[in-house]
């Protein structure tokens, strides 16, 4: 007996000093029957995230398998409807309670909750939300997922930012936001809301402060300046967006840079937008002066010299294959590829010269007549060149230019232009203001939409639009009596082929690789037609037309497939009975 008592005494000491632990039974949500398992788990998430073991009252929590009997929990119809744990020493962050879709009331005021507030979008039946007198931070969600919310108590926290637009909560009658660092968004109309008087004493949000530095603010062209808006601030919350307007560009970000390639005074505008959508702007001026080279030029004006140097600088002129004289001598009419007449630049010929960069608008060259910049590595969009009224020839083929095709309405003297083999998108303008145009090439791009009839171009001789993504039917182009060559192959054109009887001078017609259908028309009236390619369509031969006698030499200039060989590949049209 003495031995048994001694053993019991030693076991008691071991338990007292923690040598032997006694495990407490924990809740097993898998065997709970009063509510769904996910609701039980959501309750335990709250217990664990707020140090439930230290709550003032936690009877039943994480002990029994009957959560509807836990302290502060009420249930109806197998669902948790109320959690009432006000002033219960909850210490930690809020759970989102996503697993409690039947919750009507959540009262967690007068605790030590920290962190931000969830939007509680998983609680569509919630009517009461009391989180007052905690240490919650951040902004207030708009609770758009709580259409039944009636009272919202968030006072006595450390919440910041603008009071949201609660107009999507039609049942909201009472709101408590006292003792926070909140403000009213002046862009919102709170005064149509039932609880508006409860925020009368809260001030409007202050606009953000816009401030920035420019470095350097003065210098010779080309001048690259760094822009830094880190001095901007927002008293109420934080700045959501930085937008700069500089040098004809829209830039973004707290820090950025831009380059000015021409002399002049430039205004840089910074607009900062805070999270409430309030915008504040400020601006500064950058002064760009001419480099010494252009100040000593006498052959042409300083502005023309500067415009040439803008091209040199924007396309990495130091790496051109040929740049003799450029940015070195003060005789620009002798620079490689430049020609002048009457003290003005008239021609720029830099085809295949490794120009790498973006195109300037050549605004300073009003006498320019020809511009050859094909076969380079030019990128970016194409200017409209509206300051070049004398321009007659524009060749920008085989580059990597993007964006849409300008209508060039400011170039009334334009005779021919070629933009083929770029990466241009969008639709084709009708170029109705280019009445003198003779040659137009937009092939091998990514142009879409229908083909205009170009009826405003009576002098047009060549029209090349092959290898795009053009759709619709083909016009008869009756307004182009001078047309010699028409290439529309490699598109997605549908419908039948016109007979082009209004094009008596047509010599080359390429319509292959489309989705054209119907009978091949009678082209016997096109006596000058030498090249004809209609392959890879859904067309057929009309038995009443003798196609074999046409004087077609071959399919295309660089394809010697005979017309007879093409004919053999077309089926005969079915005869209507």
C-alpha cells in the first residue's frame, strides 16, 4: 500500500512539473452534426487566429463537438447565425468567415484585433457588423457583397482613407466611424444616404501634393532628362497613379525619363491621382538649346540643320553604315544622303543604312520632296508629316513600323508612297485628299477591314495591298482609269471577281490566295493584260468564255507559271438547268 501511494505521488509531481503531459480532447469538425463541417472549421479559424486559449470566456471552444453551445455562438437551422464575443480579449487578426454563409450578426468590438478588414463577401445574410474599439488599420471596404447590412460599427480603430461609397447597401441605417483617421471623398455624394448625418463632422479628404524634380533642366539637344516624383505625397492615403505629359508623350511611374531632340522650351506636367480619384497637377519647364554645330551653318536654316540632326540622333546615327559628314561638318548639304536646292533640304536618301530607332516628323524641312528610308530598322508609329507640303515620294518599306496608316491629308503633292513589309494594323484610309497619287503599296502588313474604292485617286497607276488580312468584296475600281497594276493576293476577300472593264490599261492582276467564288470573268477587253494570277480561290470556268485565247504571258512577274497551266487547275462551272 505504501508503495502504491508513493507511485501516485511521483506521477503527480511529474504531471505538475510538465514531465508527463495530459492531452486535452480537441474538437473534431468531421464528427460535428449541429452545423456543416466548413462552418465548424471557420469558427476554429477565428479561435486560432485570435489566441482563443487566452479569451476571457471560451467555454466549449475547441473542446466539445457541439459548437452551437460554445460561448458567444448561436445557431438556427443547422447554421451559425450569431457570433457575440464583445470585450472578450480576442488578440490577433480577423478571419474572413467565408465558411459561415448564414451569419446574421458579428460582434467583435472592444478587443485587440489588428490588421485590415476583409470585405466579408462570403456573408450575404450579414445584418450587423460590430468591430469598434480594436486596433484595425487600412481602408474600409465598400462591403458590396453584404446587401442586407443594417448596422456597421467601426469606431475607435486606426482606419485611414476615404469613406467608401456605401450606396450599394440599401438597408444600411446606422454607421459608426468615430475616432479613426478617415475622410470624405469630395467626389462622392454621401448626402442621399440615410446615415449621412453620422459623418457630418468628418472632413473632406485632402488632395494629394504633386511635386517633382527635373535633372537637368537646361542643356543642348539631344537632352535626356530624368523625372522624379518621389516628393509627391497624399495625406489621407497613398498615390495610386503618376502620369506625365512631356515632349508629346504620356509617361507613367514615379520615376521616368524623356529625351528632347529639338531646341525650344518644353512644359512637363505631372498629374498625381490618389486612391479616391482626386487629381493634383504641377508643371515645370525644360529649356533645350541648339548644339553649336547648327549655329554656324549657312547653307540651310538652323531649324533645317536641327531637323536633320534629330533624325541622326533618334536613329542612332553613329551606327549607320554611312554617316559621312553627319554631326561633324557645318555643311549639311554635303552629308551622306542629303540633297539641297535653294537653301533648303529637298531629298533624304538613306535606304538600307542601318537606321535604328523612331521616326521624327521632319517638321523643320518644309522643302523636302523625297524621303527614302526603306530597308532599315525603324520602329514606332508613322508621323502624318503634315509639315511637309512639298513631299512627293515617301518610301518607308521593310522596317518594323507599327500603329495605323495616316491618311496623309497634309501632303497634297504626294505622288507615290510605299509602306510595305512593316507591322501596321487597322483599316486603310481612302486617301481622298491625295488627288495626284500614282503609286500606293501597303502589302505585307496586318491591315484589316474592307478595301476602299479609291475613287478620289484618278491618277493611281499601281495599287499593291497583298498579304494583309483584308475582308469583304472587290470593287471594280471604275474611278481608276490609269491603273496598270493591282495586287490583292493573300487576303481574305470574298464574293465574285469584277470584269474590270473600266481599267483598259491594266497590265498585272494578282488575286490569288483569297476566298473568291463564281465564274472567272471575261477579261478579253483588257488587251494589255500580261500577268494574271487567280490561283487558290473557289472559282470556276464559264463554258461560254474562251479563256485560252487571252494573251496572258505568265502568272506573275517573278512566277513563270503559264496561263494554260492555271486554267487546267480550275473546274468548270456547273450548268444551270
